[in-house]
C-alpha cells in the first residue's frame, strides 16, 4: 500500500496519471477504430475475403457516392457562407450598448440548439410538406405562387436543409463569437471613438481582426459538421432514401452501405475517404488563414 500511495503522490508520476485517461480514450475510441476501419476497407466482410484496392476503385466509378460527395460539399459551403458572417453580425449587436437585455436574446438564440434534431427535422418536414396547407406553401401563396413540392426538388430541398442548419446552429455560433468579442479590451474601442472612428470602422479595424482565432475555430468545426452531416437529412426526408438522392450525404451513403446493405468493407472505405477529405480541407483553410504560422512564432 505504501508503494502504491508513494507512486500516486510522486511528482514525477502525477502528470502521467492525469494524462492516462485521455490517452486510453484516444487509443480505444479513435486510434483503434481507425486502424480497424483501414483493415476492413481492404476486405469484403460478408465473404471474409481480402479484396485490396477494389473498394476504393469502386468508389471512383460510383455515381451515387460522387453525388453524395457533391451534396455534402454543397451543404458545407452553404452553411459556412451563412453560419459565420451572420452570427458574427448578431454577436456584435449583442455586444454593443445599443442592445437592451442581451441575456434574454442570448437565451432565445441558443434555444434551438437544445432541441433534438429528431424533433426539429420532423417539424421542418411538416413545414415543407407537399400539402397546400403546409406552412411554407401557405407563405408563398401570399406572394401569388402556387404550392411547391419542396422536398422533391434539388434546390428547394437544399434550401430546406440549409434552413434547418441555420435555425439550429446560429445561436451556438453567436455565443462563440460573443465570447471572442468580449475578450477584446474596451480601451481599444474608447481610443478609436476618441479618434473619430465610426462603429463600422471599429468593427472592421478592431473587432474583425481580433476575433480571427474564433472565426478560424468556427470555420473548422463548420467544415467538419458540413461534410459529416447526416441526421438532419435523415429526419427531413424521413429516411435515407430521398428522391433521386437529393438529400444523400457521405455519411448517409456510409450508413446505407454499412448498416442497410451490410457491406462493411465498402462502408469503411467511404468513411476513410470522408476522413481524408475533412483533414485536407481543414489543413488548407488553416494554412490559408495563417494558423500554423502563428503557432511557429
């Protein structure tokens, strides 16, 4: 007992003891699954047969997979274009003295993030229903348009999916940007006001540059979330079989192959391609934004 107690109270051993749970978690839930997935991607699991690169060769000629990739990339671009500038603008308004009762608005904006994706997807599916009485169709009727089958069209379905994303994640990104803005010293704004800078000039010259680390973080998680989106699409189309695969994503295609068709080897190949694509895109944007250069200094 004394040796065990001495070990845990040792200053040399303490850091390793504290780090050990994290290391075990990474090994069990990250390194091991990825390694196992790499091995399975070279196999036909149902036939228990080693197939080499055939799963990857099949991906290159799989039109449905390529469409899933395009759908995911398109969704990622749309969410990044909407869920970065607008939350930053709203956060700036909440951080200004013009906004009264900011705590109330922060709660309202964050409330959708607490709602289950299953519930949100079901509600939006009803909003964009085919019936004339669906909310979206009633709204466009006010402007003289005839009802639309929203979830059966390529671009109308894309619009509905983006709306779900904006409704759910705008509040979360607002809080990220708000935390970044509140870390900026008020002395900078006071000095700029004395020099005659307008609110727009203060935002452009002070807020926007100094909130860059938060922007890079939000962009990074938005790229990952956009390319790995699945549940929103699954609930909006009430399954993984949208008309002409207009709502199929990379993860949705992985689910179709691995769970529905039990082609685990092919599904692992899809998952590894997704991992590589996410890493490449994020490495490019981190390099372009100068994140690595900053770390080197």
